[in-house]
């Protein structure tokens, strides 16, 4: 694209580079073996030095270049000066070269909200389940997730010491999603991906009601959405509060950009306005195809146990 790219494309281009920097921070903290783990609300809700440093880098970098954008991060951190070496000024050139969808060409900074999960899958990170870990940046306009970036800091880590680690996936509604090969589970198979560490009877009952041929239990919302778009799972089913807006905004935008859908368990969309409550209290149901089938299979007992957002 010649001339001056639209604000939203510049923001996505920056988010791409910023997520890659955050991914490098996440790797470096792990290699240092000084994770600095603290419990937030319990043993399944952890924060590490990587969460703290990555969020500082992401929020400081984006707010410096886009001072009027509202940025909401998962970690409740004190306001303090961020060292210059934590700032990422780069922008992904391949994104700047793409044409902005017409409906977003005139958007202003102050109309955009950015939701940041600096390290999705923290528990798995502390346990060495590194393929579950992602960095998530979502961009919303008018309460709708319109763009997202997912960095996988440890992509390829199973290949050993010589492998180049990490990859970044991104997408914009009306433009598409990039950085991966879109694949689907065969139409005659139902494979459900669900939580690894936050299960309960309601969650299990709902998964079983989908009559899956197979169930995958892994950590991280971003990781589960990647399973959908790479043909490893048909549906992400989590019939419980627990996920927050920073877990779903970026992944939802990427999923929607390739024709998928993410809703609560009632089939209602989530909203991403700055003032909205952070909890996705009515669970998460995401699919690449056949969303209505999965919504129709949610038991009434599960719906009664949840509140519609």
C-alpha cells in the first residue's frame, strides 16, 4: 500500500513486532531459570516475571506510538518508567503493505481498544508445556474484535537446540489471517479441545454432550484457537467462567477472519468495549465450522449454571 497506511493497519503492524519482542522476553526469562512465580488468586492463577516484563514492553511500546489508544492488560502492574531496551519501535512491513478493509480506513486511535495477555498459558509455562504458551494482542472497535496477533514464543521447540523458535500469526476482519496454513478437521470427525487445569463437572458434562470422537485437554485460549485453525480440533468448549477478554479478543479476531466463530455458551457474541467487565462469565464456545450444531448441543443444565454476559 502506498502513501500513509490506515491507523488500524499501523497498529496491527506494531502489535506484530511488539508481540515478537514479548515472545523473546518470555524465552529469555525461561532460559534464566528465574521465573519469579507469584500466585494471584490461587495455584492455577499464576504470574511470572515473564508476564510482568512482557506486559510492560507491550503496553509501553504501543502507548508510545499510539498514545490515544486504550490499552488494557491482564496484569495489574504499578505505573513506572519502562527502560528503553524494553521498547519495540518496529512495524511489520508485510502488514503495512496490505490494503486496509474499507470499513476500517477512517478509524481514529481513540476509537480503538487493545486487549493484552502478555503470557497466555502461564501455568503451562511454569511446568514446561511450552507449546501451550502464547502472547495475545487483540484490537477492538465498537465493542467488536477486529484484529489480532498471536505469538508462539516456543513454536518448534520440540525440534531441539538448532531450531529457530517462535512464530507470529495475525489477522484482520475483512482481510484474512496470515502466518499459518488453514486446515480443517475432516467433516465426519468431532474433536473437542478444552481446558487442562480448570475443569469441573459442568465443563465435562458440556464436552460430553458434544458427542466428540476425541477430546484434547491443553492450556491457553490462544493455543486452543490455533488448534481450530490448523485442523487439530473442531470446537473449543469451555462451559465455565475463567476466560477473560484479553484471552479471547485477539484469537477471536483471527478465527473470525477465516470464517470461524467465537461466542459464549448461549451463542451470544462477547463485547470488547473499554468499560466492559473483564470476565467471560458465560463460558467460551469457538468453532471453525458448524457453530450452530455445537450451540444446540449445550445442555440446559449447563446454561442454567452460567450467566449470559
